[in-house]
C-alpha cells in the first residue's frame, strides 16, 4: 500500500467562488474520489495480479519489478511538477489532462502483449497519475469554502480509503473466479471510472484561473527522472557487476545535477532549504525507510503466497486489508494524540510495532500458515502504521511555516513514492540470491513444480521480512529525531 496521507500541490490553493457552483460541489467531490481511487488502487491490485501477469506475458523477475517500477518512477519524479502545472495552467484543466492520460495508458496496459509494452504503458500511466494525484485534494480546497472544507476533505479521505481498501479484495476475487487472464480487467475498469470523472468535471467546473507567474521546474523534472531511472536500473542489474556500477554512478551524478538545479532555481520543485530543519529531514528520512519496508513487503508478499504457497488471489489480497482497516479506525485518534504529546513518541512506538510485525513474519514464514501467522503479523503492521500515518504528517507540517505547508507535503509524498521505487528495485536481486542460496532452481515469484521451490521462495521471503524489520527499526530512531528543532523563518515546530 502506498502512502495514505493526502497529497497536496506545491502551493495551498484557496477557495475560488467561480470555480464551481454550490450545487456542483458534490459532483466535483465524486470526481476527485474517483481519480484518487483509480490512481491508488492500481498500485495495490497490480501486486496481487503480478503472478498471473508474469505467466501471461512471460515476464521474468526483473521485468516484473519494472512493471511496478516504471509506474513509480514517473509518479515519484513528476508528482511535484504535476502540482506546479495545476497552478500555472489551471487546476481543472490539468486534472482532466492527468485523468485522460491515465485512462488511455490503462487501456494500453489492458491490451499489453509483451512485458516491454506493459512497462512502457505503466510509465505513461505514472505520468498521468503524477499530473492527476496532486490535483484531487487541491480541487476540493478550491471548490469548498473554509467553513465546510474540513468536512469535505474528511469525506474525500474516507471515501478514498474505502475504495482503496476494497481494490485488492475485488481484484483478488476477480482473478480467483475469472481466471489468470482476468488481470487485464484490472486496468480496463479504469476506463469507465476515469470517463465518469471527466464527464463530471466537464459538466460542473466553472472558472479555472491560471497563474502566469507560476513556473514549472522543467530542469528539475528532467534531471530527477533521469537520476531515478539510472539508479533504479542499476539496482535491478546488480548481478551484471560493472554495468550496474556504471548505471549507479551515472544516476548519482545526475542526482548531484538535480540538487544543483534546485539550489539555483527561483521556483524549485524540491526547495533544499526545507532540509536544513532537523524535524523535516528526519520525518522525510523516516518516510523513506518506513515506506521502503512497506513497499518491498507488499510487492513480494503476493508472489510468495500465490506462486510459492499456492494460495488463491482472493486469499493473498486479505494481507492488504489490516492496513486500511486500522488506519481508517485509529489514525484520527493518533493525530489528536500527536497534537497533545507531539508526534515523536508515536512515530517511534508505531515503527517498533511495525518492526515486530515484520520480524514475526520472518520467524514464522517457514510454517507457511497464512491465516494463523501472516495475517496476525500484518495486523501488527497495520496497527503500527495507524499510529504513524497522521503523526508523520504532523511532524512534516510542524517543521515548516504555514506558507510552505503545501510544498512540504508535496515533497514528503514524493519521498514516499521514491521509497517504493528504490526498495523494489534493490530487493529484486536480493530475493533472487536468497532463493538460489536456498536451493531454488526455477525463479522467485513464478509457479513451479520443481523440487524445493516453495521452500526456497519462503526462505527468500523470510530474508526480505528481516530487511523490512531492520528498516522499521531505523525508522523508529529517525522518528525520535523529529521531536525538536527550529522551523524556517522563525516558525515554531509542532513537536
């Protein structure tokens, strides 16, 4: 599961009375929920569908990683640019453009005949999501006046959480009942949902103001994309030795160039001055490590359970449920508690609970008991993440002044998506090595009747769970570092 917190644009939009009529607001809300849901659901359902997709397309493990990574690459690199585009060219126009691009790319994903075709289509889908996702919350903020905006955002968040939680369950049910080729409908369903969102927007949007002085950071977007591409490619190619080192070196050089452009830009997509504040960089570093652990587990769990343990897709999808259930049930209370005692204690304690859940999975995985061991462990992970989600937003927002809140949230959302990209890219080689070391003779993540295949996959999964537990422990320490420090421009942090 991806970050549950609300994505924001690079600047906090204000209510605009001509943006839509009062009667049109519920339809704008529905369009925002639909767009957010299809953007989030795809990431979760694809993880469930990957074993079937690999069999259908003939994809190896590296290609399976890139079916995930191509989407995360363009989304994480361009999500801040998407917010700036809304400011510059009109929030409604850009939001519609993102939905349209996402829907067209989804059609190509559904029709993909080869792994390469799917990877390219997923990259385009990520571009659409990067343009679309930041606009959803901004759309509501611009449509609703301040006195009713909080309730509207609450409805949007609740509806998005429900649809996101239902996505993997519905996807697993479709695959279980309809057969392996039904994975194509996971992408095809985006066409009517995205089409409905577009119709609602076209019929209900009014004046869509632009900002001629707003600037889209094109050099930052290009260098960030190239840096992430080279680093991710190098990490997935570690078994090639010197070639991988070359890609990693090129990515590191491009990353330095990206930082140089940000330092010199008048309107950077990622203002480096924010990272001078300890609570801000600590909260973002924690986001990276904690969501790295979550992403690698959510990527490799379905392959292990379906291709290694022989579970049906609907059963494997149940592993995703505790996260959404616990976050929906407890994150509001955790947010209120963070306001009273500060976010650091909850960030530290929640990360420790997450680490305990991953460690439980690592220890008990050899018994291959999904319902008795894995699901309870995922309940621990979900409980820990529920304690962390809202306080982490509090820590990020509390480290900056109010004028920088939109930018700070956008940066943090980009960081969490980069975590998903980098962790999955880096863990693929480790999973393959652990699988081979345990005596596996086929390939991690595919169905095989070769001797020792399930045991080798389970051994590799245990190793990955230990890595996730270590990352969660590091997150606990970083969470504690958010407890104090001055904010920029003399603002006091909320700690």
